DNA sequence: ACCCATGTTCAGCT
DNA sequence: TAGCTGAACATGGG
C-alpha cells in the first residue's frame, strides 16, 4: 500500500530496529540469507517507494509494490512472509514485497525524491526538457524524476494545479510546471499527515471522486498516457491544451 | 462473488 | 529495434 508518504511511515515504525542484530532471517525471498544474518542494522533509509535496511556491507532493499505489507512483532495468518527478520526480542515481517540485496544504494539520487530534504526542483525541470513530448500524467509518475509519487498523488496534484493529465509537457507554461512540482511536494506531506491521522480518503479532491469539489462538475475517470494508469479529472477545471 | 487497485518488470509480439 | 500488450506477482476492500 505504498506511495512515498507511506514509506516514511514505515521507516518511522521500524526505526527502533537500528543498532539491533538480525539473529535469523528466512522467507521465500530469493536472497542469500547468510549475507544478512548476524549483521547489525546500521540505518533505515527510503528513496521514493523503496525501503533500505542498511547493514555494514550491504543493504536489504524492499519494495512493497501494490499489495505489499509488513508486520512488527506479529505474523499474518495464512500467508508466508517474503522476508522474516528475527531479532533477540522482536521480529519484522514483509509480505508480497520485492526483496533484494543492494550493495550500493548511492545509485538512488535523493534529489529526485519528493520527500527528501535534498529534493531539487531545478533538477526535475531539467529532466523534463528532453521528454517534453510526453504527457504530464506519465512524467509525474516517473520515479526517476518524481520518486515517491504514486497514482493518488498524481491525480491530486494535477487537480490542484488545474492541469489536464494528458497535457504534454511542452504545452505547459513554465508557471504550470512550477505549480505542479510545488503541489507534488506539498501534497506528499499533506498525504503523510492524513495517512497518519487515518483520514487520507476524506481529503481527496480528485482520486476516486465523482464530483469536482471545486466546481461541482462530474469527474472523468480515464486510463491515460503510456502508463495507462487511471486519471480522475474535471474537464472544466483541468482543460487540455 | 466479482471487480478493481496507492506498482513495476519482463516476455513476447508486431 | 523500438514500442506496445498482457502477464505476473498475489492481497484485500467495496
């Protein structure tokens, strides 16, 4: 169940495992468990929708994809963990997640992570230049440019910026691109707060909505862009150029 | 009961 | 060869 904000919550929830030793590791992940057993966790990091449990010599990289979940100090019934980490007094389980060992995570550029304090707006604009023929719905979901943006954030951001999802980047005014980027970062942190409060869906203006909360017009649901992901938009507020 | 989805990769085809 | 489609992963909520 992950977009960038949910990964920050995950990191927060498991940060107390930092400094603790993995005394046993198992699960149906296709990794060499010997490489992580008896290692101490050095730090917990995130990049976009990726989680890194950093060990002295390598990192456990976890991606929850669409259906992934985790449990702390308990186990789910009727489903085996992809990765089970046993500590002296605690345990951590990941289900239906991609799990791999990544020796060097410096390939992940924190300037591209919308929730990182290293986020770089100018760098994102630069990356958009050569792909100006692509639709904004695709580029906003591009993890190399906006790591952490998922389909909910995409829809909410375009609604806030009053931009039609199928607009090509080259047809957007510079002010619109700035607005989209500003809203992406801003909404991601709002998403985080709503998610923590358990009120996320109450504050959706576009995603899963029938009516535009700005003008009352019907929202359109359409599979858009190369990615063919669902977009919800108001044809009155978000006019295609 | 069935459909759909906060995601991504990859095989296989044109 | 580039680009597209569908499959795969496999869960859970409406």
